[in-house]
C-alpha cells in the first residue's frame, strides 16, 4: 500500500511539500537518478534539462502554483529544479511513435451499475516499473480542512495522471503515441503548451463537475496525444476522450446504458479500431466485464477485472495485470 500524505493548499506553495519531501527524499532522489541514467533516454536528458527544465520554461509548463511547488520540492530534495520539472513533463516529451519509450500500457474503465452507480478503475503500466512502484504515493490535496481532491503521484510531485475530485469527477490518462519527440518538444517550446500532467492538476483545482471536466479535456491544446478517461457521480457520467495535440476532439465515447454500453474501456488504442496482436488487453477485459455485468459491478468486482492475468496469448492477448503494472486503483467520485 502506498504511503499517504496531505498537502494543504493554504500553505505557501514552496513549502506545501516539505513534509513529503523529507519523508521520501532518499527514495525519490534515487528514482530520478535511476530513470534519467537509463541507456534508453540518457542522451536526451541534458538537452531536455536545458530546453524545458529551465526556470523560464518551467513556469509555463507547470501553471499556477505548480512551478513554485516544484521549486520547493527541488530545494527540499536537494536536486536540480530541472529534474523535478522534467519528471512533470516526462510524458509530453517521450509519448511519441518514434520515442525510445514508446509504450503501450495502462487500462482505464468506467462502468455504471444497474443501480446507477459510477465506478472508475485503472491499471498504470510503464517502463521503470519497480523504480516507480517504490515512489508511488497517495496525496490528499486539502483546503480549509477538507480534502478537495486526491491523486496518485510519483514521489513529491505537483503533477499526476490519476485523480478524483470528491463529489465531482475522476480522471485517468493513458498514453497515445503519435508523431515524434521533436514535434512534442516544439509544441512545448514554440507553441507554449503546458505539461499534460500539469493540466490534469489544473482541472482538479478548477473543474467542479463531470461536464466541466469533459469540456476541459476536450478543448485544451496538448503537446502530446492522449486518452482521458473520466467518471462522474450520476448515471451516464462516463467517457473516454481521444485527443490529438490540437484543440480538436478526435472522439468522445460516452456511457450509454440504454443502448447496452454500460461501460467504456480504454487501453492504448483507439476504440474504433482493433487492438494489435500481442498487446490485446481489450478482449480479456471485455470478457471479464461482460461476465460481471451491470448487476454485479462494484468497486470490488472492478478490481477483480483489472487483476485478470489468464489470457489467450496464442490469440495475441496480453494480461491487463502484467509485469509492467505499477499500480491499480478503483475510484468513485461519489464515495470519498
């Protein structure tokens, strides 16, 4: 079980994470070193630090108070600010078809039970699984003594891609590899687009409903393509938003129980086309969901679905729960 901390949004941004950084300093500093020295990406890191890790770009990549939080975290950890910034913008840089880390990973499911309850689950899979597992945290972001939203982070880090705003919505983000690293970097530097994980943090602070979150993730400009999976609190509030870089929506796929679509399911391939042989996690998940049914779906049974390991590998299937799964979680925005 990951360690859990509370970050008080009323505290000076440069000191909000001091207690987390103090507790996680050794593990997170080691994780940063391990990831950045990996042979796959080592040659990119010095240039990335200069281009997107400098203070000028960092203020834009990490909007609002996120930059000041990153500055405080770097000070408390005793690492360069550019390293904390690069962790926050890691997806934006390396989510590309030509990336050395082009990675088919992650599962997101939003389902509606027969009673109208919405439940949202995810597996986060990625490279560096053991390293990232060691620094996975649950962070409650509070204001006026009340938790506003909860996120899963990697170490003391102002950005994330799994979160729930209580009473409003939940969101997870999956990788969608398109284009090149050069295009991603140009979108960040020339077009001035903030880091995607920072955008998710922004949504958690500003969007107050499922509909507002759908609009936010449908309209923002991105530096890398993504899938955003959202769950709400009322019947029908579930969607997968398939996004390209530009402020245009490739596809919004919504729950529609009256038409038989009581769940939406996303791995790393557009739902309008087939999953590729060798990484078909979709069919095992569909079998498990269909066997469970809307009468049987609960937080506990969705966890069981995410935990499927028995698949037909000879038919090109891959286990949803695999050696690259860093964490699994099930959320209900209606049930803190």
